[in-house]
């Protein structure tokens, strides 16, 4: 793995673990609008798929900062793994098509 990729991953992990706890606790624009216009309860419906890490906090960790940082760490690693794997698959396909 190239050191540029590892450096990028390291920066993303630092942001996810150490900077994300400082994110605003206020609702985002859509949630705030739904609250202001009093239709937030109408948006709630039957859960089709439950999130593995609901509300950006790892279940079972009582410390809110640690739970949020852990969620950021896990999410960053999962997204990196999927993107890196997809890149490798497409790179192999591209190399095979060039050799034909």
C-alpha cells in the first residue's frame, strides 16, 4: 500500500476520532425545519433496516465521547476498506482490458 494512501487514512482517522467529538449537538437543517414546522413526528415510521451504529455512537459504550469517536473510527475504516477493495477490483479489470 502506498504511503500516500496510508497518510490519507491516518488523517481521516485523526479527524474521525479526535475532531468529531467537537461537532455540534444541534439538529441538522432538515431536523431543525421538521421541529420548527412541527412535522418531525410524522417522519417517524416503521424501521426497515436498523443501523449497526445508530446516532453515530457505538452501542454499549456509556461514555458519549468514546462512543462517538469509536463510531467514527469504525465508519472510517469500513468506508476505506470498501473503497480500497473496489479500487483494487477496478484496477485489475482495467489492467486486464488493456492487455487484450
